[in-house]
């Protein structure tokens, strides 16, 4: 039974890592698009700042999950 619990735990950590990577990637894309929108006058500087903060949090989460791996 102990072996099964370890396998489930590894699967959970692997899933968390996959989710954290996807979130960080998506946050990066959102920031890139927002910056392009800012240059075009379609997005406010405040929105870019919000998305940059989101990216910072996603990157921190990815780092945290990577350490737990």
C-alpha cells in the first residue's frame, strides 16, 4: 500500500507541475499581447501591470512546484 500512495503522490506532483507550467506559459502570452495592445493604444498601462503581476505569481508558483518535485 505504501508504494501505491507514493505513486499517487508523484502523479499529483507531476500534474501540479504541468498545471504550473501551463499557467506560466499562458501568463507570459497574456503579457506579450497586452504589451502589443498597449503599443497600439488598445490596452491601458494598468491592465498591462495587472497581467505582469499575474505572470509574476505564475512564475513563483512554477518555482515552488518545481522545488517540491
